[in-house]
C-alpha cells in the first residue's frame, strides 16, 4: 500500500495481499497457511478473484 497505513477490516472480504500486510508475512506465506487445516480457507468470488473472510483471519490471528 502506498500510504504506509492500512486498516484491516473487521468483516468482509480481503485479498491475500491484505492478509499478508495484516499478519506481517509475505503473500506466499498466506497461501502456505491456507493449505493448513487451522487457517481459514479462501473462496473464489470469480475467476481470478480469491478472498478470505476478514473476521475469520482476525480470530485465527488471536488464537495463534
């Protein structure tokens, strides 16, 4: 993000890039996490658009 400030939403859909910013990891790490049983599964909105549920990502982050 260009501004240097990013607010991770409380709910709604977020792309992997924003999950990575929120968790402080690389985007490839988000996809590696997504392969594990404990991480929230992404879902496709359309061809080429895959998102995560922001609320589930927040809950997962609090548990780790």
